C-alpha cells in the first residue's frame, strides 16, 4: 500500500472531502477560473457604488490620441518639408506617377484617347471595342490553358456586355490592371527583404497584422488627405489592403525552395542578387502566383469601398444603388464584380499552373506560327476598329440588345414585404427583445477592469505570460482612448453573428464532408458567397428589415458563413483514414465515429474556421455602419465623412486589437488541442 503520509495534508483532506475538490486541486487553472469568475460576478453585482470608475472610465483619464494624430497629419500636409519640396508635393508627385499608366489603360479600355480637358475633351482615338476585348480574353485563355478556360473567360466578359455592365466593368478593370501589378511588385520586394533579414521580418509582422485587421475606412481618410479625391487614392488604399497576403506568401515560398536548388546556385557562382532573381524567385513562382491570385481577389473586394474616395466603375454603381435602395441595380453590379472576379481568379490560377516553355523546341520562322495568338488579337483589334467607324454596334454594344434582371429583384423583394411582412417583423422583434438587447445590455454593464483581467487569465491559460500581457495591454488600450462602450457593442454584434454563423455553417460542413456530391454543391455555394462584394449583402437585408442591429447581424452572418462551412468540412475530410478505419474496427456506430473520432481530430481545424469567421464578421461590421449600427464601425465612418484622421485611425486600431486578441487566443487554443491530440 502506498504511503500517503508524505502527501501534503491539505491535498489529503481535500481529496477525502470530495472528488470535486480533488479534481480542482489537480487543475489549478480551472480553480483559478472559478475563483476569478466568482470574484468578477460579486464585483459586477455589488461594486458599482464602491468603484464607479471600474464601470465607466473617467473622462479625465482618457488619452486624446485621436486629436494628436489629426494634428500630426495636418502638420505633415501643411508644414512638413524636405528642403527642396514639401511632403504634400511628394505625395502629389507619387499620385501623378501612378495616374499616368492608369490614364493610358483607362483610355484603351473605356474612354478612348482624348484631346482637351473636362467637358471640352474630344475623343480622337476610340477605345478597344467590346468584340476586341472579348476576343483577346478568349485568346489569352487558349494560350494559358485550353478551350474550357477560354470559354469561361469569354462567357464572363460577354455577360458584362449583355447585362449592360461593360463601361463600368472596364473602369474597374483599368484600376485593377494598375493596382495589382504595383501591389505585387511592392509586396514581393518587402517579402524578399523579410526572407533575407530575420529582424526585418519580425518588424513587419505586427505591421502586416494591423494592415489585415484595421478596417479600410480607418485609413481612407489619411490616404484621401495625402493623394486627393481621385482614382489614385482608391488604388493606394487597395494596395494597402491587398498586399499583406502576398508579403507572407513570398517569405513562405522562398523558404520552401529546396536546398539542392540553392546549393546549385552557390556552386555555379551566383551573386546574392542573381541567387534571388535567377534561382529563388523562378523556383518559387507557382507559390508566388497564389499570392498574386490573393492580391487580385482582395483588390476586387475593395472596389466598392474605393469608390468612396474617387474610384468609379462597378463599385460606384453598387454604392449608388445602396444609397437609393435600388436592389436590382445593386445586385446586377455586384454580380458583375463576381463575374469579373471569377474570370481573373481562374486566369491567374491557370497561369500559376502553366508549365514554362521548353527551350529545346525549334522556333518557327513564320511570325504567324511563332506568335499566333498575338497576331490574332492584333488582327481583331484592327478589323473591329475600322468596322466600328461604319457601324457603331461593333464598337459599342447596342443598348437595345442589353438584358436586365433589376425589375425582377425589385418585384421579388416587394412580394416578400407584402406577403410576409408580419412574419418577418415578428421574427425580428422576438430576436431583438429576447436575445440581442439583453446580451447587449449585459456586455455594456460589465466592469472594464474585470474584462481586462479575465482576458489576461485566458491568455495565461492558453499561452502563458506573453499572451496574457498582450491581451491585457490591447484591451486596456481600448479603455484608455474612451471607446470601451463602442467596443462592447462591436463585440456584442460580432459575438451574436459568429455564434449564429457557426450554428448554421458547422452542421452544413459536417454533412458536406461525408457526401462528395453535396460537398461539390456546397463548395460552389460558399465560393459564390466569398466572391460577392460585402455591400451586396446589405441591399436585400435593408429592403426586408430596414436599418438597425438586426439588419447588420443578418448581413454579417451571410458574409461570414463561408469559413464556418469550409473549415469544418476540410477538417473532417483531412482526418487520417487509418484512424477512421480503426474506429470502425473497434465497433463504433456512425454517430460515435463522427463525435468521438472525426470531430475531435478536426477540432483544431474547426477552431481556425471560427477564427476566420470572427475576422470576416469584424470586417463586415465596419460596412454595416452604413445601416445604423452604433459601434466602432460607426466611429470610423463618422471620421471618414468628417475627415478626422486621428479618430478614424484610433477606432480602426480598436477593431484591430479586438481581432488580434481573438486571433491569438483561438490560435493558442488550437495549438494546445493539436498537441493534446498528437497532431503537431
């Protein structure tokens, strides 16, 4: 018999008193959580008369950093000088450099080459005809891959023509054609520096985190102040939004280049510059093209927001439709953005997979055989350009031939409002009174000091002192700038939306993971959800439910649903088949196999899906400020409309802090779960 006399007396007494106390004693973290939650509950119930400052942060203690940032920006634009030129002149020069190629591309695709300015401008050379552009994209599809891609690209661009979205789509394509290459080049150079220098990588990592989590509205104001109200400002904002994934993928891709290849480059005497551009970058090109694809998709996701500071095109059409509640026009313009995104996405993916040309093949002497697609495109441009002079329908698609679905969407919403108004209103009222408002009041009543300490305890439980300190510092920063109440409203809307998205998305993901045919259907559905511009979700929601928190919640759920489905299905599908077979051999029922084996092993992946759902919810909440929410998103929107640079940046940073806290806690929890399951 084991000698228990050496055990501490407290442990012996606790274990003999109750197995619950014994369990708690062996788990100090659980005991700490119980004590902390009990203390927080007592303080929440009785502490307000004694320590009112812990519930409402005193105004005298607030840090007015927003005014300081605004003042610094005004000094930068009005007084800062480099001797020969001022900061304003520098930004305007950069704007002119970017605007020059944009004007050329815009002239080729949309406006034609003009003589004169403003209303006095006269078109001296017309733009490419719609037939020429469609023929060029068909030829590009054949050159890059095969007739299937060619047919898809041609069908997408014909859709833009037939549905009357051509002119706006060409304006959008012009800005994408400049913003994407610039963003890719700058991100590639930053990624190479991060690969070459460990300290530089550590320095830019938090900057990349902020670029991906700070709402776009927050830096629209400084971009607008520096570059003016024009398409260049929109392209700069687009580049800031789209570059971070490319930077991360560049560093990852260069590190994944096999050592044999770099050793060979060293053996043949490559310099550092040659090693980078002749060995590493070409070897990493397939992975780098994935980053290019991400830049394209994120740039298209920005076209509507960019239209607020000078960009025209499809984004402006969607925004204008939202302002006048034209659901038909908004959906048509939004679908046009999706169609353009699908075309560019498939083309960039095909380019990433395209094998390099063989240098051993003999090149034909005939220029037509050597460059058949180029010759074909030039011939089509020349023929349609001449023919367009005699028949306008070749140059511009006849307006009488266009098709529209706008009235159909308007009538559908009208029918739903007339026949189902009472049911929709009852559902909305029930959720508001029984779920949304009580949860909102509860969060607003919490003492900020208790929340900060509990977040620190959560960080310590999952990642020890470093994560605990990060959570406490970021959450306390939100308190000190006086935006705690707005942050709680943001968390309330985000929390409700994320829970609803997971309750809807995870069961769909579980079902789809176990049925290949259903998975293909679901995958198409979520791909469509992720390519639809965020503003498009607001149109039908506002038409059905009016403005307010409920409308915002529905739009956020629809926008954030895709990762909850995708990561759940992906996690279950990635479970080792041998482990599933072992469960079957041991006699598990299908339900036990799902709950005891598949879901447990897929749980870390599902947690990452939860993380992405939270990130998308926060990004969409900033957009929903347009429909009447009173959270941090509203603060960034107000700052944008009033040109208050500092207030917008501070509110945007608060959103980023919430996102970073959630991201770090969930990732730490997923890592611990992987280690516990032996999946590291």
